[in-house]
């Protein structure tokens, strides 16, 4: 059984550009904020960055590991001897993974991401999320409640105080990103 699986992912030096056609308010949001939220939700990366995985095999026979990000280029595999990391050549397994046949702590290093333009559904998810976060028309920034009175008509609006935390789902961006949640094997 593989345990203590951890991933250490660097922030890319630059994220993809924001898509065209955003409102002035949505375009004013730092693109790295939107991309970081999207990438926290999905397995795909569109700008290259360094990544390391630490994987522990408790020794219950051969275990299989594959990267949980895509696209990935693994450059080194190492095993911890108790005092130092030594480079190894792990056995390849089906589905672009690796077979780990001995107990111990292993480290895989490489890069994730590519410099391609994200596909249209991902750019649309960006647009939806940015526009949702920029929309202050319902309730002003920092408020959870607003009231408007015009003569005998009054309107009371309440917004969940955690609305920004649910923005990916509430904006519809999460639905568009569903196919990108897992690293698909090709």
C-alpha cells in the first residue's frame, strides 16, 4: 500500500494570459489568482513548472504509482537509503506509471505543464470565474447583505459570506473543468 503520497509543485514563472472579451472589472483581477484557483481544481497544467512527488511503499508487494498531473516529464527517480537519496531506474508499469517493488521512500522529480494555449472550455471557465468574482452588483464588496428602497418597493439581498470560496462551482466554471480533473492516460 502506497502511503504518505505528497506533491511539491512550484508556482510557474508565468501563467497563461487571460482570455479576450472580459469586462473591465474581470480583466482587472490578477490572472495568476484565477489560474491558481483553476489549477487547484484540475490536474492539467498549461505553463511548465518543477514538481516533486514523495511516495512511500510500506512493503506489501509491488505497488504502482503514476503522476497525478499532466502533461508530465519525469527526469529523476530516487530512493532514500536512510542517509541519502540515490538515483534509481524504476520499472515501468502500464498506464505510464511505475512499479515500486521494494519498501521505502521514493522521490520522483520532473516538470508538469506545457506552453500551449488552454482549450476553449478552460478559457471559458476562466471567463466565468473572473466575471463571477468581479460582479459586485448583487452585494457590494465586503458585505453579505444589501437593501435598496425605491418608494414603496424594497429589495433585500443576502449573499453567502463564503461566496468567493464557492465561486468555482457557483459560476459554472467547475462544470466546464470536469474533464480536466484527472490526469488521463493516452
